[in-house]
C-alpha cells in the first residue's frame, strides 16, 4: 500500500506538491506549501501567469510579489504550463473554476480538463485532491473512474480525496494557515494521507468519512449564506411595504445573544461563490428526484433585488415629479461587495442595465473599478461599457438620484448626504449619525 510511502515523504516535507490552477485559491495554497519547506509547482494553462510567478511577480492580492520572489529564488516555488511534469509530483491538488452554464447547470469542464492531464501522468505513489467547489459525487463518481481507467488502483497505487477551498480574498483575519480545512477521501487511507498533508500547513484539519461529505459540507456553507441573505432581502421588501426600517429591525434582532445570526439586505448577491454554489447542490438533488425549494426560492428572491432597487429609484424620482426617462442616476460602487475590485455577478450590472432600459442616463463611481463591460445577459439597456466618473461635487449635484450599491469604506458619505437630491441606499451606508445630517431624501432598502 502506498499510504506509508507518501506519509513518509509528507512528514519529511520531501513530497513534491503540484497545484493545478494558480488563481485566488491555488496560488496562496502553493505559496503556503513552499513557505513550509515543500517543493511546490503550479500548473497553469495561462503562460502569462506561469511566467509572472517564475519572474517573482504575484497577480493575487493575498500573495505578495516579494513572497513569490523569495520562494522562487529559494527554488521552492515554480510554475509551468507543461503538465507532463505532473508525474514528478507526489501530491496533486486541483484548484480550477467551477462556473455555471447559462442553464444554471454545473460546468465541471475545467475539472475534467485537469483530470485528463493527471490521468495522462498518473503513476504509483500519488495523492490527488480536488478543492474546486462541486456537487457531491464528483470525486468518486467522475474522477475515480477516470484515474482507474489507467489500470492503476485506488489505495494500491494512488489516493484520492476532496477538500473544499475556503479562501476569502482580502480577509485580513483568515488566511490559508488559520482556516480550518475539511478533508474527505474516497478511502480511509486517502483521508488519512490528505489530512496529514494539509496538517503541514493548516492548524486545524477536520477529517470526514468520505469525499462526498466534504463536497456537501462546502455547498451547505455557501447555500446557508444564500438562503439567509434571501431571507434578509425578503424581510427588506416586506418592511418596505410596512414602512418599517429593516436595518433597525435586524440590529434589534441581533441583540439576541444566541440562536440568531444577522444577515443584511442588499442590491442582490454577487461574487464567484454564493450565487453559483447552491446550484451545484440543486442540480445534484434533482438528479435524485429531490427538489430543494429553499435554494430555488433564495435564488428567486436574491435575483429580484436589482429590480426592487430600480423600483425604489423610480419611486423616489416620482415623488420629485421626475420620470426615470431622461433622469441622471449615479451609482456609487459596482463591485459585488465593499472594498474589493471584483464585479463578477455583481448586482450593479443588472441595476445599470434595467435603469438604462428605462431611459435613465446612468453613470457610476467606483474607486476600485475603472471600467465595467456588459455581457449578453445585460443588454436590455444597450450594453455599452461604462467608465467610472470622478466623484466631484458637480457629479453629485447633477444627479437626480444617487444609488449606493456598494458601500466602499473610502467614500465620503457625509458629502453624499449634503450634495445629493435623492439617495437610494441599498447598504445602510447612510445609517447612524448620517441620518440626521441635512441632506436630501434617503430611501433605504
Ligand atoms: N451579501 C448580502 N448580505 C449579507 C452578506 C452578503 O447581500 O448579509 C451579499 C454581498 O454583498 C455579496 C454576496 O452577498 O454580493 C456574497 O457575499 P459574501 O459575503 O458571501 O462574499 P463572497 O462571495 O466573497 O463569499 C466568500 C465565501 N467564501 C468562500 O466560499 C470560501 C463565503 O463562504 C464567505 O462566508 C464570505 O466570502 C465571507 O464571509 O467573506
């Protein structure tokens, strides 16, 4: 059995660790193994990324170029587009994207492409771990048969496990080394050795009985968020009809010291995890004839928030006897959450598209994002790219409505209050003492 051979290499930190996909998950992971004394090789399809790493340059904010330069200089970190080098690795970790197709069905094509490369180079004595978020069963129903087609046998020749990524880009408190790691193998040997490998770089490793338990745990984590955000958004729409301040309600409920966890309404959910991951669980459930209504309902509520925001803008303009058509609307923030430069799945894209479709003259200011381009899903309003405008006094004064879509910390919200005629605040950025400053009308989500 190869378990002991790999454990010896891992224990001595002589195991060569290959990471497929050097994105916001793979690069920090490869760097952490290298930092702990392992030889780490990143495998990339993008030669520009591989070249940058080998030049000692990082393109991921959570890993500094100086750290990459030091690790590459020490010969402990390298990157390559030559996947044949996979055969030299004792452990191979897959960190590739798992997007959704237009039909909202899982797209595991990146996992399959990585698995094909591993299959070509699989040899006796290797541990393979999948980290990409996917539906329960991917590791043992899809990857395992692919690898056993080579004639190599699980446990006798190779080990196979799943361990969900939990990277939270830009989080100053939680990084690779102090985020507990769930690990589940296709066999006990696989679980044991994968757990030993991660224990070299993570303080808390939580082993579970199978790969699919680990796959399901990850989906529960993020479906939990999507469903609870959906509840907060539904509460906001209900409170709007009841004339109750949603944020005040949540602040009050959050005083409960047990049995409650605050989530907040917003303009919709964006990012590369929360809008997508639940659909992997939903798809798998349906394969087994089980329809998870919570996931579908959360998706429906969350995806309708951009429409609700546009309604608030229309209501505000209407109260000022203005039509949406021809009004100047300035969005503050287009990133999917504050203080980052990522617009993936951002609700701002839908809000802009909808406002434009109603004839509004839409502009935005986002200190993190210079330009926004629109895909085919957002062309009702014409779909022309937009550039961020400077947040000048004139820009604020000339807007018929200002919409706070992303509550970036560095924005001067007191100035927004003083110079704007109408503000639709989807993030409670004007909460607290700003409520009392002399400013225009505020409509709060
Ligand atoms: N959002 C709300 N209300 C909330 C919380 C979030 O509307 O109460 C919105 C955000 O504005 C954003 C979307 O939901 O548009 C997703 O927000 P998020 O806080 O979940 O941020 P993400 O997408 O970066 O999620 C990641 C996830 N991390 C991983 O999957 C490894 C998630 O599990 C983390 O909990 C989250 O970061 C985090 O806590 O920062």
